[in-house]
C-alpha cells in the first residue's frame, strides 16, 4: 500500500468568496504506518482527510493510492468520523455488516466477518444492541469495526475520540494502539491532541491554519510497550511540551 | 388529596386522564340537556344522539356513509403520499429540483384547498374524482415539502460513511436515506391525514350523494341536530383511530427512533 499526497491545494467558494483552505500539502503513507495530523481548529485537517477519502476533489495537486489517482470515495479507504456515524436503526452487528452487504458479499461471509470484527474490537456481546444502547466509546469501536470489515488499505480517523470524555479517551487510545499492533493496519489519524498523536503515531505532521499547511514533521521513536507508562515518561513529556510550544507560537503569531 | 399511592398512580395514567377529560364533557352535556334549560331541538341529550346513531347503524346508512368517506380519503391520500415520497426525496437530495419546485409548492401550499372546490366541480362534476382531487391538492404539497425537509436533515456523515464503504447511487437512497427519514415520513402522513379527513367532510358538505359530510348537511336541512351530532362524533372517532394506527405503525416499524 502506498498513499501519495502531492502538492495538494484546496479552496472553497468562488470569486471574492474564494478561500484557500489547504496550500501545497505533500506526504506519503506506506503499509503498516501510523501517521497523525495535528493542528488547531480550522487548519484544514478534516479537509485533507476528505480529499483522501474522495469526498472532495483537490483544487490543485494529486492524490494517488497504489499508483491510481483518487477520484471518488471507495471502500479501499475506510473512514471513521468524530460522531453521528452509526446507522441508528441498525444493531451493532448490522452496522459492521453494512459495508459488506453494500458490496453484495454472501450471507455466510458477512456473518463470519461481522462476528470476527466485532470480536476484534471487543464487542462480541453487544452484537444485538442498537447504537443508542451503546456508550460513546463502544459506538466508536463499532464504527472502527465497520470500517475495517471491508478491509480498506488505509483507515482514516477524523478525531475519532474527540467527543469522548478523558478516561474513555485514554482507554480508546490504548485500544487503537493494540488494534494497530495486532492487525497491522495502516492509519491516518486526525487530532488536535498532541499527546494522542505522539502516543499512537510514528510520524506526526503539525499543521498551521490560514491557509492550512504542514509546517513541521516529527518522526516519533518511543518505546510503546506500555502506553500508560509512556504517557508520564520524561522523553514523552519533553517532546509533547516542545510540540505544544510550536503550536502555541503558530497560534500566537496569528493574533 | 388522594392518599393511596397506587390509586394516585392510576389517576395520573395518561389514558385515565384522557378518558376523564372526555367524560367531563359528557357529564356537562348530560346535565345541561336533562335539566331542560335548553331546547332539545338545539341540543339533544346523549341518549337521543345514541338513539339516532343506532337507528342509522341499523338502517345501514352509517356504515355506508363511513365507507364512502374513508374510500375517498384513502384514494386521494394514497396517491398524494405515493407521489410525495419520490418527489420529496428528489427535492431533498437534488438542489436543482429543489430550487425549481420549492417556490411553486410553497405558493400552492398556502392556497386553501377548500377554495379549489368550485373549480373542481366545474372541471370534474359531482362524482368521486373532484373529491379525490381535493384531498390530493390539500395534502400533496405539505407531504412533499415535509418529506423534503426530512431528507435535508439526514446527517451527511451517514451518507458519506456509506460512500466510503463502497456504496453508490440508489442503494444510498434505499438503505441510508429511506430508513433515516421513515419515522418523519410516517409522522408527516399522520399529521396530513388529519387535514385529508377534514377536507373530505368539507367536500361532502358541498356536493355528494353519500358520506358522513353529506349526512350532516342533510340533517341540517331537516333540523336533525341529533344526527349532526352522530356525524361529528363518528368523524372524530374514525380520525382518532387513524391517528392511533399511524402511531402504532411508527412504534412497531421505527422503534429505534424513540
Ligand atoms: N465545504 C466547505 N465549504 C467552505 N469552507 C469549508 C468547507 N469545508 C471546510 N471549510 C473551511 O475550511 C477550513 C478548514 O476546515 P477543516 O474542517 O478542514 O478544519 P479542521 O482542521 O478539521 O478543524 P477542526 O479541528 O475544527 O475539525 C475552515 O475554515 C472551514 O470553514
Ligand atoms: Mg475537523
């Protein structure tokens, strides 16, 4: 798997209302990599993700997935939104099965895969529950299972834990890390939480707003065998402070 | 006042309170008429109305009238609801269609449907067609615009998720949009069914050979206030049953929405 984002710019609106939202974004993502985009609100993170998902088209530049230009949404790029994305009339299992059945897979295959991916996210017992009967964290795990069930080449996560409270957030971060380790998935995570980015991603891009652009890239080499320990370890805290300082100065220079 | 908690809970049950409210009116009605203060010709007592009702029932008039009215409503409303669904969805999903039709429908919607009756009689005579048309005109635009609104409120995340799962075109409509709007569509139908039911009576008051509205206007001619009351009560009851039917359907089919 090779995702290549090359010199992508995006503007919305026409004429005088035209607004440049992304300017000259370039990066690459390869199999098994976990990458994060961090930036303050309005720096265009979601727009980057929507461009990769094919939900928007770039104004300039190209996006290629395994050599093929991205022109429309497709199941090779799974997406998880911040909220409101489970189908409220379907049970957890039916939500996970949704993509498979849209693709017209056989009944037996759907059943088997649904059970497998519900199990992967630790929700085998919740198969028959409706989304409103699930906690926020469980809902996001179902959304992740649903995106994984169609076996995308890359998983796009747009602030998947942004709406959760702190404790659940931390356990979901550990969950996502374990999932990445066990399944070897390729992920692009959007967040405005530096700690979350450093904890999970091997590469972190820092984005600045107006227009959105990547201003700094860190490759994170930390021992991730115990996330809870890592969170409070000295090198982690120092790195976090350094990046937080950078983000602050970005915001400060705009005031 | 009420000591026993069980009794209190019983008295606060919505059904009990509802029946109590209706009973109150009956008691007042009964007391005023039995006191002899008002002329029976103006306000017949509950007993007289019941008598008139059972008479009509035994003669078969009541059932025949009810069936005639229900048929008209049913026909007109099924056509209205059936056309409003695809057109409303099209308007809600396609901006061009929306811009094209919304002002037109918004305008017609504010023309009172009963005002179309003279025109419909001139065009289609006194048979069934003008009455069915009236119900169609009176409900179609409301149905369509309300369904359009429901479609516009489908969260974009739900549609976009389906797109990223490999969905496209018609399956998105049938498997994402349709189930999401189903509760609102049922509720739209329930609300507009009430005006359909009102309109059929209005149409029958003006011109019809049979029907509950027709029976009321006949009763007026012969000063049979008891029969007018029978008509009013039966119309109300049938409307209530239809309403409860929609609510029941909604609870069964869209339990996720409650
Ligand atoms: N469809 C659109 N039309 C016009 N402007 C848009 C559109 N989508 C995004 N924008 C603008 O682009 C800018 C970046 O938006 P985007 O949602 O990508 O930022 P973000 O970094 O994800 O922010 P947040 O952290 O709040 O989610 C914002 O100023 C937003 O108003
Ligand atoms: Mg965003």
